[in-house]
C-alpha cells in the first residue's frame, strides 16, 4: 500500500490566450469612455511567446471631454502575464523618458500617445524594451478610480510617507495604506514630493497594480466576481470586435496570476535637460535587458 | 433557483464499493490570484453549498447537485436552464472520465476531452490532481460520494459569454489506496460551437478531513 496521502495539492492554470483573440480596434475610432483596449499590430519577425500576454497599461491624463487616445500617457506600465506559470511582471516606464518616436523625432515617451495614439505609443515602448505589447489598454483617471472603487478599494504597501499640496495635501503615511477611488489615482500620480521623482512615481503605480491584484485575488472566488467585473468593464470599455468571451478569458488570466511570481521593475535613467525641460534619459541597455529577461516567461530581475 | 440533477451516466460506477456515503461540511476554499479588472457585487449567488445528497446507498450512482449561481447580465429562464444543463454535462464528463469509472485502470485519455488544447496540455501535467491517473492502476474501485456544481454565468445583453464552475467532488478510493479525497475548485469555460470548453482551472485536492 502506498503511504497515506495527506498533503493538499493545488493547481491553477489557463490555456494560452493569444490564439483565441482577434481584437481589431482602429485608431480612428471615436473618443472612448473610461477604458480603451486596442489590439497592437505587431511588426513582423518579433519573437513572441504565445503563453505570455503583454499589455501596455496607460493612464491617460485626459480631462473630461478630451480624447484619452490623443492625450499624454501619465502612467506607463508594460505588464506581462504568463498564462501557463501564473507569473506576471510589470516594467515601469518613467513618463518623462526621452526616446525616439517614429515619425516625430525624439520626445517624451508619453507624447507618442498624443502624436499617434495607442499604436504609436505601443511601438515606441516596444522599441525601447524590445518587447511589443499584444494590447494597449488606456484608462482615464476616472476609469482607474472607478475600477478601484468597484473592487472595494485596495491596500498599498507604501515605503515612505509623502504628500502633495494640490493632489493630496493630507498625504499618505508609510506602511500599509487603504486607498479607494481617486485616492488610488492620486497615489500613482504624485511626483514632485517623491525623492526619486518620476522613478518613484512609476514604482508607486506598480504598488497600485499590486494592490489591485491582491484585491481581485481576495475576491476571485466570490460567486460571480469575475463575471460581474467583466460586465462592469464592458459597460465602460471602448472596443470594436472584442467579444465578451475574450474579455472573460483575459479577466480569468488576471485572476490566475500567482502573487509569489510577480516581479516589478522601473526602468532606470538619468535626469537630463533638453530645451530647458527636465527629462529622463533612459538607460536603454537596461531597457533591453529587462525586455530580454521577461520576454519569454514574464519574470524579471531588476 | 434552477437545479439540475444529472446521473453520472457511467454504468457500473460505484457499485463495487463498500464505503458509506459521507457528507462533510464545506471547507472554505481559498482560491485565488491577481490583478486588474473591474469588480462587482456578486451578491446574488447561491451560497448554500449544502453538499451532496445524503442518504444515497453505495450501490446507486450519485447524482450531480447542479445549480445556477450568480448570473451577470440578462438571461431568460430558458437560456439559463440550457446553460446550466450544458455546462454541467461538461463537468460531469470530466468527473466521470477523470475520477469515476471502472478500476483498476491506467487509461485516462478522455479525462480532458472538453478542455481546450492548451488547457488539456496543462491538465495532463497536473493529472495527479485533476484525475486519478496516479493511483488508477492500484485501485479496485472508486465511489463518488459527492458531486456539487454551481455555475456562475456571464451574459452581457443576453448573450452567454463565459461561465465559472465552482465544484466539490468526493472521491472514495479502495484497493491499493484506501482514502477519500475531496476535490474542489473552479473551472473556467467559454461557449464554443456545439457546447462549452474548459480553458482554465483552479483545483485543490486533498484527503477528506486533512
């Protein structure tokens, strides 16, 4: 007889996603609402692991009645999810990174959205990292705030106390901080009072992402939670040709990420001055290393 | 609340087993993981999770206690009943081909027939959890002591787009291995032509009471 079986075993995985998706959202579509999901048209010959889904998440600084797809990206996070292993990574791109933008010349990376919409932004970030996104997801401030509210708020593990006299004068204390709605947005927007400026802001945005992940994980087993989440997103999502079933699969992939396999890095760089404006000169060698490191399996060492 | 009771559909299952049918409290399951996507209340789900029908004799195949859980979107009663029946059929096939059936046996090649190709590949790698592959050759019989299925449905604008199955299965094994396992978790499915396919899973298996 075999030894008595005592341990509890668990497995949770998803089949690949990319082959099942065919999203087509032209750049010329009308101004969206809170979220826009765009299928990125990859360039030929790019080595893509079908098990890893790459989504460039963009926080748009568009004000009400402005087109978020032709605004400036305030937050840029290249998120990779490995549907077979549950690993996930996020590479934060400082908003002020000075990079070449095809057809435009050199400019801040976030200007690519303004000049050429999600496709040009995806291409610009893709050229920097050597990893092109499969999708570009653009969310407005209110979109992110509503998302956080809809999941009941999040907890961020804040490494330092900071405040901003305009955005959040009361400030955020160090340690675990509960934030909800627009507070979560403010947590990821404040830059001036952070010692590392744009770099620390990008890291804070990753803390927000981790908080969202944790909250979704906490509630994923609630009856209908994923279904309700997708339904809610569909009400505010601007897409064309994206089926609810495809979004359902993406949502389940998100909910399957293993917290022990989440890695986040912010692209390093130096502060520079171009034309009198303070910019970040990104470390392009590090960018390529991050891309090479994470491309196949969505894991990363900073 | 819609309810379906499905027989196992596998003749001979459970008929050679001497175990008593046991019902145990539903141990809270910590399912999980990650990131973004918007939320919901999820408050309309059935939370009774009352367990499988008690009092069945060991000689009778146990029926699946299948109920509709949370429905997000609009769905007519007829459509809801159809979804419940179709999804339960898929889950029942997995239960039967992966855990029930005649023993001893070594072949479990139909266990994941309703999984997508990728999900099937992953399931095969985790076959010790998702089937009786590891112990099948040593067993003399298996009795399914509990089959509980709750189906949450996504149906925006009345069109069914996906479903999450929350399930609980009791597997009493006898022969070279004598123990009763509890298999719990979730299956994720999307509709395909002619039915439904499993594209993801989150499954926990352990000995009952452990």
